[in-house]
């Protein structure tokens, strides 16, 4: 019988986080929101939209797939191919927490329950714009642990109005576009600050990075790795 990780608070859950970058060549801004004061994980912190991969995310029919080299790098240091599920989780969480739609125009009459509100916008999930830029494993001893993949997208790829948060849930408050020059004045988790440093260094370059940083914190040691997506030997 498969383990029910929803009941095991010590389990490491795969997760996706979305960094939406706007006006990158003029006055770059990042979409962020604030977690609630009663949240178990990172209360009161300003974060990017994102969350854990749900079981249903493994079966969502994406309108477009994650592109190379992002797909290969997502498979690095991973027991199974989670690329599609991670992409689905990223798109779903972005929509749930901000109301923003990363999708292609299409009719989706058989959308699963968690995706019916998304489908009602007249779109299917569009994974091609997702650029895999960072990965981090929550250190031991935290109330929740996630193996989080961070995806960068340009706001121009959204199918929705980037200033309209009317369809957002209440999981994040104070949703706003934060100028990269001002972002360090906000109360953020340490790992968010690290990721923002990576984004700031690449803001004018739309190409995928040469490699993806991976902070791998396990019970034995903390490692800083680079995911390059090279073909694995047979």
C-alpha cells in the first residue's frame, strides 16, 4: 500500500514554485504575496506562488510540454520523471493563489475537479514557457519539508490580465508586483532571497541558464549541486 504522505508531516513532498517576471527590460518586477500569520510553513513571509504536487497533477493533460533543456534538468537527481506533474502543479498553484492563467485557448470539458475553475477560463495548461531555474530541498527539522523546483516565466506569456487578482484564493494576501530593486525590503525566507539573486543576475537574458543550482539538504550533509541535464549512461 502506498504511503499517505498527507498524513505524514515528516515526508518530503515534491513542490513547484513560479516566479513571474514583468517588464524585464525596462523596470523588472516580480509577482509576490504574503503567507498568513497562522500558516505552519513560513508564516507572514512574502513568497512566490507555489505549493506541493498533488496526486492528480500526475495525470493532467498538458496542452504543451516542458521544453529542452528544462525537461532533462528536471530529471537530474530524481528517482522518477516528474516533469509533467511539476509543471502541472506550477500552473495550478499559480492560478489558485493569484488567479493568473498560464494556458492556451481551448475547450476542456473533462477537466478533473481541481482544474474545473481553470478550464472555465477557456484554457488548457501551457507548460512550454516554464523555465526551470532553481531547486531546493528544505533542511531537516522544519515543520514541513519540500523538494521545490522553481520555474521562471515572463508575464507576457500569461493568458490573463496581470493586474487582475480577482480569481485568487485567500492563501496569499497582498498580491503585488514588487520591483527587483525594492524586493529586499520585504520579509522573505532565506531561500527566496537566494533565488532572487539568481534571477537578478539573469533578468536581461531570456535563455535558460547554463546549469540549475540545487541546494540539497539531507540528514547527512548539505550540498550545492548543479543540474545540467546531461544524458545518463545506460
